[in-house]
C-alpha cells in the first residue's frame, strides 16, 4: 500500500479524488505543491506519488508542480486537452504518467503498478549505480564510469568519460553513497582507484592524463594503495 500518495487539484469537484482513494486509501488532498515541502520524507529515497488534476485548467502545468522536488507526477486531463503541453514539459517537471477522464479503476491500478515497477527498477540500479538529481530529474551513473570527484563547497563535480555532472551535495556525502573504490586524495578531490597512474611529489597523475592535487594525508593513502598493489 502506498504511504505517500497525494492529490492536487484546482477543481472544486472531488469525483476523481474519491475514485482514486478507493484504490489508494492513503491518498491525501493537498492545496498546493508547496504543501509537499512540509512533508518530512527523503524524496530521493522514497519518492512521492502525486496525482495532479489539470481538468479545465488552461494555465501552465509547470506552475502546479515543483521541478526541484523529485516525485512521480501523474497528470489527470480531460480528453487529452493538455497532452501536447505535458509532453513538451515532461522532462523538465518530471511528469511520469498521464491519464484522462473518464477512466476506470483498472486504469488507476495500472498507473500505480507502473509506479511500483519504476521504484523497483530504481532500487535495483542503486547497487552498482549512483543516483543523482540534476535539474529536477533523477539520473543513474554507473559507478565504474566515474573517474574523479571534485568538491567545491556544498557542490560536487562528478567527472565521467562522457560528461561532468554538478550535484548539490558535498564530496563527503557523495562518497558515502559510493562503494569503497575511491581514494580521497585531497579535501577537494577523490579518485577512482583504477584511475591512479603515478604519484610525483604532491601531484597525482591519472590514466586519462589529468593531474590532481594531493594533500599530505591523501599522499600517504595513495602510497599505501600502490604498495598493496605491487
């Protein structure tokens, strides 16, 4: 049974809410998306399921939902009136499902089943992947593809072979989410062990040619690693 499911609507009618509540008894009404901020939950670990009823509403869908809050948004529309608008904004505002009225109970159940399926796949991926949030979207990064972590205050740049991701977490927090395959070379840098090539003074050379500054404590950790590998 879904614990954290919510229904947001600008309509005064409660017909749809009542129908969904028969299938999801814990469904709660919220007056605005700002109400989500008062819910004490880790959105990234346990995403909310939020039904957003936009029937007879011709405003901007993005004004009703928060792209910075990771949630499984389900849009409820009438006769596909806003489908083009929703498709255009789906990536930015994390719309995950779309249903139209009138609908049957089985359609709502299918929608909820898709939510569970998505969450199951997400948990399966977390074993070998790092899940980050970028521009309101969850992105899965293979751990083995991460070359370097570069800390900058409360942000971290995650360097992969293809792209650099910027995440609003400290390097310490990122390392807590990763397996024990990274060496903290410096307060601002952590390197995947397979990327270590050589150490010259206080400079670490990586296999891709990059150079990383090394602190005194980090230098000792790297030397210990090289000694164990030899």
